[in-house]
C-alpha cells in the first residue's frame, strides 16, 4: 500500500515538474520573441526596405573624394529633354506678372540712390540686392563703352550671385544628407525634385553632388557679355536671353541669319533672372559640359577656388567657334577684371531683414 502511494506521488510530482518546465520554456520563448522582434524589425527597416532611402553611396563617395578621382559617367544621368530639366523655369516663364522695363536714366538714378558702385563691390565683395527684371531698351544707345559695360554688369551681377546662392544652399543641404544613414520624408521629396532638375538617376548622390554646384561669377558675366554684346542684342532686349540658349520645343526668337532647315530658336525668358537660372542648369546638366564639371570637382577636392579661366577651357562646345570662343571669354575676363566679383556676396534685402526681426 505504501509502495503504491509512493509511486503515485512520484508520478504526480514528475507530471507537475514536466508541466512547469514546458510552461517556463513557452514563457521564455514568448518573452524572447517580444524582446527581439522590435530589434529585428528595426534592422530590417534600415537594411532591406526599399521605401526608406539608405545612403549606401556615402562610403563609396568618400573613397572617391579621398583618392581625388572624379569621374562622371554620362550613363549615370537620365535621358531628359529640355522640358524635363527646365520644368520649374518654364512654369515661371508662363507668369502673368508684367515686369516694368525701366529706362537707363531711371536705373542709373536707382543705383545712385542706393549707392551701388562697382568699385566698392570689388573692394568689399558685397553686392546690393537689386532685381532688374528687364534690360533697358536704351542700353545700346550708351555711347561710352565703359559706362555701357558698367551698366550691364550692375544689372546682371546681383542675379548671378543670387542664383549661385540658391545652389550653395542646396549643396549644403545635400552634404547634410550625405552625412546621414537615412532620410526623412521631407528630405526624400527634396531629393526627388533635385534628381529631376539635374537629370540624375534615383539615389545617384555621387552624380548629383558633381552637378549641383556653382559657376564662377566672372565666367557667367563673360558669357553673358559675349552672347549679348554687353546687353545690346535683340535676343537680350526682347527675349531676356542673356546666354543664347537654343530651344527646339520652348518659346523663343528665330535667328535672322538662320539657314533653311534650321528649326532651333533662342530661348525666350520672362525675366533676366530666369535666363541666369536656365544657364546654370544648362552647364550643370548637359553632356557637352561634363569636362567642365569634372574640372570643377577636381578644384573642389583640392580645396581650391573655382577658377573661371580653368573652367572656360572646357566650353569649346558652347559655340561653333570652339577654341576661339574660349579665347574671347578669357580675354573678356582678364581685360575687365571680372575675377574681382567671384567672391561677391549678396547683401540681405529689406524683406530678409524684416524676417529676422
């Protein structure tokens, strides 16, 4: 009898022990799952999700920069026509806002009133934030060549500096993104916009970094001077075309000396500001100027200033005259001391100051 009780008690004890062991093991598995699941999910989101941008090009980009090797493959860009690359500019081109065309005397009076003097700009590197939307019709009537050049430079200088400022701010934001492992939704939307503007494939940050950069002020002024005859050409006065950009699909002015069968026009802009913006976009995206962009990036990697003479050597495809065109640009830059404006910065406007108060 006692033996049977002992056996029964032992079986009951073993059964309870087995039940407790299985329960403990199950509880451990459940607790472990809920503890490790968030870690695994977070890891998967960062490394396997296509919806979240992961900056895998950061280490590759750093290696390229450290080695001093900069190569931009045209295949890295997307095949975009001018309507795609200039979509934001073309949208503004349809603006219904009528700009006032001031006379040369009115513009001169304005410059005197705000004490806008090029000699001072050369010395202080500070430019008055004056936005002249249209060239004066009478600029070609200024008989004194020096005064005509001075008037032209004063009008376009703030516009060039302003557009370069926008690119500089964008480039700074891009570098902030390059320093991250992932991006916010706002940053991803911003990147999508910039990929489109610069004709770059999705997530190709290396090419975007090369293309999103400034053009020396002196080079821009020289090209505008050459293309417009210091603001006197029909394209400049009637179409705000400072850089003679061609178009096959946009609104433009037909060259009078165009040969039969030539369908291109000189692109027309709503304002001088848009012409400057389109020019910068052109040099930063078109395959004809990839060597200019390579040269610019090499200067950046060596922490050197962007030199207009160096970069102008890669503009042989900008005009049919090729190397002769380059020589003319360099002559304009040197004879007019345009490099004095390369470090120019725009003074804040009254609206900018009001926003800070």
